[in-house]
C-alpha cells in the first residue's frame, strides 16, 4: 500500500526561507552540505548528511514534520514523521 503523508494539508503554507544559510551552523562556525527549509515556519537548517543535522533537530524540537530542499535544482519535499518524499 502506498504510504501517504497526513500532514500536507495542515502544514503546507506559502513559507519563505528565513535565511539562505544554516544560521545555527554559522553561529558555531561550522559548515554544512545541503540546506533544508521547514515548511511550517521557514526555518533553514542543514541536511542529515551534514555534521549538525539542524533540519532534523528542528523537527525534534518543534514537531514541524515537513521540509523542502532549497538546493538549486531540487524539487522534493520530505516528511520526517511519515518518512516519505512527496
Ligand atoms: Zn507527514
Ligand atoms: Zn546546521
Ligand atoms: Zn519549523
């Protein structure tokens, strides 16, 4: 059976990224690989391949489940809770 994300309707708003970099990494003087944006509040954090995984940490702290890649050329979104792309 195809898994579906139950959060899309609730969380999908017209959000704009709060930043063009991972501010939490910048504060620590760290670097990141890729950027992800929270689709609820526009928080920008680094991906799971980055050392600090700020996007995932944001989800754990806020329970905002949906993110979107804001890397150039990427068009996918991801739900941390259902663990699916959409
Ligand atoms: Zn979901
Ligand atoms: Zn980061
Ligand atoms: Zn958020």
